[in-house]
């Protein structure tokens, strides 16, 4: 079901970014806007839930699926991306792919106590300033700092 990266063909340059989808999950906690970050499985650094587009799902639904699998949350996901950022996905020594992540806003309505990747990741709610300071990608940090939820 997942679309994994394929070797480059003559029609796609090797340095062309691969498309991913991600969710910026948010909620209000005692009147304070917070976003949800999760730790990556390989490095343990904070990221947003993200992954490869999925066959038979729109990109916004695929982003919602990633938020469920990686962070155990569900809610209303925007139909259009709120922004993009690029990063290098490391697959092993000497092998990385440039990825461009289309980010969708998700207003969280449910937080589960059990989810598919619970044993592999930690989730943490943070203010916009905290989240922006805790991600490594400058474009994602900017996107988080400038985020304004639409209800």
C-alpha cells in the first residue's frame, strides 16, 4: 500500500525531491495552542508525523493516517497543504533522499492511549515556540512558528 522511493529514471533527476505527506496536529490546551511532535524511529529527534503518499488515499487522508500510526491521534485534516519543507531522509550509510513534505493541518479530536507505533516513538505536545525550537529542519521550524489554526 505504501509507495516506496523508486530508483531514478531518465525522466526524473536523481536530485529531484521525493514527495511525502505530513500532519501538523494541533489543539488548544487550557487556551494555549499546542502542536504534536513525535520522535523519529532512527535518530530520536522531534519531527511531525509523515510518510509516503498512499495508493487510494488523498494526500490529506494519507497525512491523517500517518498521524494515527505514528502519534495515535485523529481529527479534522485540511484538504489543502498549509506549507512544505524539505529534508534528507537517511536510509543508511551514504544513502539519503531529498524529500519534500506537504504538510496538512489536523485539528485533533481524539488522542488514543494505544496506537501502531507507540512502542517505537514518543509523542509530546508543545507550544509553537517550543516545537519550532525542537525540530531540526529550518523550513519546518518556520512553518510551525507562522502556523495559525483555522477552525
